[in-house]
C-alpha cells in the first residue's frame, strides 16, 4: 500500500472524507494486463463505469487503452479525456435513438447490441457503415453477488443464441451494419475461472457453428480482486484454461476490465467523530457514509478498514464502523477488531477505486468527497474531475 504518511498529508490538505487514487498503480495494472495477453492481438477497453475520474481517464488515454462506455454522459467524459471515437466501445441495454445516431455519425469502434429490438432500431437509423458486436447471454452462473450477475437467462442483458442467430441473419442483409464480433459479460467480481470458461466456450461453439468470420471477440470484464479474504481470480489458471479457447477464435481479443484496473488504487480516508458505546455494542462513527461508498450497504461488500493512527499500547476493541447517514444500512463493517481510535483520528477504507465515488450520491445532502490524485511525479493534487 502507498504509505500512510501520504494519506495523512492529503487529509491535512483536503479535509475528510476524501478519495485518493494512486495513478501509478493503475499504470502498472494496465501494463500487466497487456503483458499477460501479449501472444494475442489484444486491447483493454477499460470499463468507465467503475471510475470516470477525468485524471484517470487521461492517464489511460496516454497509455493507449480503449474504453467501454454505457451512457452518453460517459461518452462525453471520455471524449473530454482525449479518446477518439475509434477507441470507444459502446455498451448498455438501453441506447436511445438519439444516442445511436450520434455513435453512428461519429464512427465509434463498435456498438455492442443488447437486443433484437436494438438491432431493428439501429437498422432504421443507420445512414453510414457501423460496426457491431452481438452481446450474447450464455446463461452461466458467475457465482458472485446476485446484483452483479449478468449472464443468466433471467438477467436483462444480452440475447440467447437463437436470437443471436436471427440477428446474424438480419445483419447479413443490412446495407450499413457490419458484424465484427461477439461480446459477453457474465458478471463482476468473479473469482473462479470456471464460469468464464463455460461462457467463452459456448461463444466459440456458436461462432464455429455459424461459420462466422469474426474480427474480434469481446470478453467483457469481471475479474475479481482480493478484498481481504484472500479470494481473487487466479491468472495462472485463467491462462491455462482460457487462452486455448481464445486461440480457437483466431480474432482480436477485447477485455472490458473495470474493477481489476482501478479498485486497489483507491482509498477512502475518513475521520472518527465518536466512539459510541451502548449497552449492546460499540460503534465507531466516522464522517464517511453510504452516500460516499454504497457497496457495503448494497452488496454486503466487505472492505478492509485500517487505522491511520499509532496503534501501540491501544486496547483492542470490537466495534461496528458506521457513517452519519440516517439508515441502519449505513454500516461499513460489523464486529471489526481494531486498536481503539481516539476522536479525530483517521481510518482508511481500502480497494474503493472501483464503484466507490462513481456510485456516490448526495443522500442526506452530505458533501461529495473530493478526489485526490497521487503519483510519484506530482505527489498530491486535487483532481480536475
Ligand atoms: N463490461 C460490461 C458490459 C459491464 O456491465 C461491466 C460491469 C464491466 C464490463 C466491468 O466489470 P468489472 O471488470 O468492473 O467487473 N457496482 C458493482 C459492479 C457492477 C458492474 C457492472 N458492470 C459493484 O460495486 O460491485
């Protein structure tokens, strides 16, 4: 972890709570993923939804990645960061006609079609060549939290293979729409290779059954990171199990990682306001809440919480760490053991670079946490986002 003195000096400058992102870590992750896939014609299309911070996007633009976007807001943000349309992949299950027109006219790299209905809509409005991939729903259980499983047949995303086949036929007769690939994204925070294997094999079988000559295969995102329980996607196993399937496609490989690239680069620093003792429990009340980080409340997510104060000679207490929001769900940890903090001391909540600030709100009219960028070159600065 970047050392705690950096977080403490950021706290002095920016006040709490705040998010801090280590952009050098993000660079290392990007370089690592390109090295990992070096035997393939490969591109990372970073999933902007995980963290749309402008400084992060600018860094990714400099590194030459592509991006995956799911709304016009994200489209404008990546354009602002310098991404040209030919490096933008468009996702999402609800693209309006106006948005589609814009993507066609700008010439984005690829639009991932989420439904037959969307194809009909695009066919009606396309007035120049447009590249598409079909998002298939392979009906695979990703063994993750149900809120973030997306590739089961009861989920709203993608199409079954029968529908995909009808779409292929329709596209083959289209004047402007060109099928360049297949796409699937089965879920997020996936720590087992098995579900990926099942999904990609079924996609490959579909492609070969139809004799599709694909330019690209888009694997979606979903790589699970270690939030502190030691469980994460094993990349050695991934290489062993997945690379042979990818070779079978003989196509360019796209990967839409979000979390794996940015989550461990993010820190949420918050101040202890009170240590409240009731007859039943001890609560550490901090100044960040579910408005700043909703993952624990929404998914039961567990993030490591660590002291940024001297811990020697402090008694260990068992406490719930809670925020200021008027909801009992506003709880970051239950029954956490840690050296007793004093009022005004700081703790850090880790691995919040993905789906942290991006999902934050103004609930209870709390002030949005500022975002701070750390890099070896520039040390600390307020983000321009
Ligand atoms: N591609 C598509 C089409 C997606 O829907 C997603 C995430 C990704 C890529 C990136 O997935 P990642 O590599 O980050 O797992 N808010 C939830 C996660 C929602 C993920 C939504 N889609 C959370 O905090 O866990």
